[in-house]
C-alpha cells in the first residue's frame, strides 16, 4: 500500500489551491480520506477530543455489518426463483447464488452511481468536502426494496433521498430523516404497485442462462402480505428465521441480521439501548394485541416477518437521526417498536409498518432529546437550590 500512498502524495499538489486540477479537490479529498485516515488535526482553541476512528471508518464498519444480510439476500433471490420454478433440487449452491448476485448487483451499482454522483456534484458546486454518509445509505437502499423494483425507479428514489433528505439540510450529520427510509417511502407512496404486489418479491427472468423464466400468472406474497389478505402463511418459523421466504433483498434472514447486530454492538457503533428497546416496544405491543385477540401473530412471528429486525439493527440505530441522550434512546427505541406493531395490526393496507415507524421516530427524536435535556437541567437547578 506504500506505492498507493506515494502516488497520492505525488499527485496531491495538482488538486490543492493553485493546482491545475483544483476544481476537483473535493473529489480527490473524498477518495484519499476513504483510503487513509487524514493527518489533519484540530488547530482551534478550546477542548478537542481525538479518536482513532473517524466517520468514514464508522460507515465502513456498518457496511461490513451489512455484508451477511446482503450475501444471504443474494442467495435467497436465486433460491426463490428456482423454488418457484420447481427446479431447486437440480440447482447447485453457486448457481443459485450467482443468479441472485447478478440480479442484485445492478441495484447496488445504480444506488451508488446515482447517490454518490449527486453528492460529488453537490460538493463541487458548494466547494465543500465530499461527505461519507452515503457509503451506508447506498447499500441499505437496495437491501430494503423488492428484487422486482425497476432500476429507473431506484435511481429516482436515490436522487430524491440525497437531494431532499440530506443535502438541503446541510449534508451528512444535519439530516433529520434517515435517507434510506426516505428512499423507500418515496417508492412506496409513488409506485405502490411495484412495492406491495404479489409478483415483485421473486426475480422472474433468466439472467445469462441462470435461473428460470416464471409464468406471468406467478404470485409470491410475503408472509405479512398473506396475513393481510387473510391467508395463513405457508412458511414455518424456521424458514423465516433462516430467511428462505419472499421479501425485500436484505430483510429476510434473522441470522444474517443478528451477525450484523453483533458486529455493530461489539464495535460500539450502534446504541444497544435503542436496539434493545425497539424489541421491547415491539414485544409489548404484539403481546397486547395477541392476548386481546386483535392479532393472531405472536411476538416471535412479528419479529421473524418483514423488516422489523433489519430496521431495529441498521436503521433505528442511525446516530444522526436517532436520539443522542441516554434516556432518549430508551424512549425512541420503544416508540419505534411499539408503533411498528400498531401499524401492522391496525392498518391492513400497510402490513409492514417498520418503515413508517422509523420515519415518525426520526421526526420525534429532537423533541425527545429536548425534553430529556430540559428535565436534566431542571433537576440540577433544584439540587443547587435554584428555582
């Protein structure tokens, strides 16, 4: 890697003030700081906290935590196609995986090309550094959409997410709403037939000779979609836990998501308080609805279906759009978990619930933190004898 470092040092003067490529300084800086930790240190007066890990390294660790869900999602895409065609027994592991890989890869490429392209252009226009937040959003967005989502729709959703949910607020660290959630909400409300239909959860075409072309009348509703239609799901709890069910690309396998959760918690990147209390809130509400007869689903079924676990691990814990205070994280997580189950049970036309719950959680996070801080200030003033 010393060769790469020396090469970057050699061409760096061209991108600095007065260099012939100065106009592309932000592009060079974004690429350099992605590869290497910057040598710059804070020079302003006052107290500064220095850490061995910067935001780009944090984002990279989240991407690593997403790898198990992404890789299993690729395999499941192929699995569902071969299973629906009745040729699963004759297909090998690598054949199944590469079919899913070829189906998912274009979506990841479109997400990064569109999202990073807009961020690069925005940074050039504003004369600012390229921000790193889209490293995570760029991979989460493809994982929370159905495999049948057209690429042009995905491109529109990524553009909407970056422009209207990040850059107009000031970029990474200033956004109110999670960009990945915003992208999915854009698709859900703008193109509902492509996000909730029965045919979109399984890739229906052959790719480079892999997979099978399924008949036009083929349907494959998710377990939550079947329940919303009054149909008992044909998938077992074990299938749901392993992930062998129709669904969004990265949301089906609880085991893969659990591996990602362990990575995030072990590295201290995600808040265990937020993550835990999403499940506490969801468990309490699902228990109440089940005991009162309002829902036939148990807590385990709610957690195993849809994007509940994926949202709890990877999106509710987003440090930018979630609560910052310790007490606030408990409240924030509980609110999201409870609201997700309430939406699932009370609104038959919207069987998922987690996306909208996180969106509302993002909306209330600043308010929750405000009241927590004000309460702490009030308690300290009382201890000090000030009214």
